[in-house]
C-alpha cells in the first residue's frame, strides 16, 4: 500500500473536506453546495469522495508511531 500518489490525492481531498466543514462550522457556509448546488449529483460525488478518502486515511494509523523498514 505504499502508493504516494494515492496518499497525496486522498490527503488533499480530505483537507478540502475539512476546510468545507470548517466553513460550515464557523460561518454556516457550505462551499461545495455553493459551487455545485444544494445536493446535486456532483456535490454528492464530492461528499462521497471525501468520505472514501477519510476511510482510506484511517490506514495511516498503521504507520503512525511504527518503525519504518529502515529503522529495523
């Protein structure tokens, strides 16, 4: 699972989702709905991608605090 491109894409999408949630929390402004429409099929795809990326990033906990191959 050492795919740096997939990791970077997933992290970028998750950060975009986090920024959107921050905007919702602080200003009650949903950027995704503003750009793509309120629950249009495109905004649903964006929300689904953010969710999938968040689930994928859970695998990062396997690497956090563990020894890398070079440390062994």
